[in-house]
């Protein structure tokens, strides 16, 4: 594997293309994000814990905490009423909470994975347990948030009732993992030394490079022909706003995650520690529902479907979705297929 590549030279052509696309996007109107109503119930540093206003006054199960990745903003899972993972769960009667990791800045460069998982996440879980009167709650982790949820459940098994993972990497070295091939050779220390945090625009370039640049241009060219007032255009604008709303990553935690997970694959090798605590996935004996996308170019199916090999759950189920990494929670077909399965499984 190539090491310490010149990331500035590698990213230069993508940077120019992304700048041109960003300029083109500025020509489009804005569209409001149509999220379900929610309220902040707990804060710590830049972290906010949201509680969604119930749409069904009779909760059907234990509280459900949803955790998204650090990389992107979580509103993509509730971007408009007919493109929402949250709304169907509320309509089914679930008491839903969501962690918003916020926008890290230079003052957060020192934050470690321990701070996110053993501190922020644990405090949110304890707040919900106290408020609800339940000793254990249900946890739904998405993408990197799913990996965090596995780590948390392994370390605090008594606090989790059921676990749902969506497009979650478990084995980071499976064949066809294009993102691994991109980030493994990066000289992360050089980037962090230069910027303190991992800039969101560099992450955008990485994701941009996963697909041929022509596909990005074609998308914009098609949408320029659409009625600016159409529902299709409004959804496109909301999604593009989210795509460009990539947060900077706390430098220490980012280096730790890429090094331990993508470069050394420590989680499945039973070598991943948070502080001095081994994250042993065999401690997960809980009911687990694992959901992944068959056309995912960020977390390939092989990285997710291996999960039962590493846990000790006697109640493991998986659901495959014929779509991609983003479509699994933003497409209309996903909304029709996935929330009903989650709801039914959690209420069993």
C-alpha cells in the first residue's frame, strides 16, 4: 500500500472541479429544510441532544436514540416529510432522540474518540435513561454513528436494549472498499499539523472523487432544465445544500478513527481500545438489526454484512436495500421499506 501520498497534488484536479460546481450551485435558489419539530433537551460543549415532538401520544417502545456520523449533518434523515426516516418512526409512536455533534472549530482539535463515545454519547444515553425511567434504551447508529454504536454497546451493554445499525462499517478492509483505498495512504499528521482539524472541504473532495466527475456535471445540467418551483427541484436543492454542509472534523479524533479503523482495522481484530478499555464486539449479545445498501460506494455491503461473525447476538437480523449510501434514508422507496421494518422489529 502506498504511504504518505502528496494529498495536495492528488486533490488538485478535484478541487478545481468542485469549486466550479459550487459556483454553479450558487445560481440555484434556496430551499428550506422541512424537518419534524424538535427541541433541545441537553447540551454539552457543542453537542446538542434533540427530542422530537411526538406525533403519536402513546409511545410504543423504549426511547430510541439516533446517532449520525460526525462527517455530515444529521438533517439529511429528515429533510422533508416524504423523505424522512424520522417521521414514520414518530407516526408509529416512538419517542425519538437525535444527537447533533455540532460544528467543531479549532478549540475542539484535541477531542478524541473517547470524548465522543465515552463522554458525549454516554451522557446523552444517561440523560434519556433518567428522563424516561428506563434502564436501557434502543440505539440506532448510521454510518460512522453505527460504528460508534457498536463500540458503545460493547462497552455499556447494560444501557442498551436493542441495536440498529445502518450502512455501518465493521470490517474496514473488505474488497471493493474504495474509501479505504483513498484514505489509507493519506499523510494525516501533515494535514492536521497544517489545519489543526480535518477541513470539511477536503472530505468533500474525497467523496467527490469516488464518482466520475462527468456524473456530477450531468446532474447539474439536468436540473438546470427543471422548473425552479417544482418539488423535484426543491428536493435537489435541499440535498445539495446538505452535501456542501460538511463539517470540519476534530483533528485528534479524525486521525484516531482513520488510523485505527481504516488503516489498521483494529475493531474486528479485537485490538481497539478507548482509554484503557478494549472494545470487544463479543460483548454484544443484544438483539441487532443490521441494514445496509447493496450499491453503497462509501460503505460496501461486505463491510457491513460480516457483523454477525464478530458479535454474540442470538437475535440477529439484516435488511438489504437495493440502493446507495444516501438513498437508503432519502429515497421515497427507502421511506416505504425501511422505517416499517425498524418499527416492527423494535416493537417485537
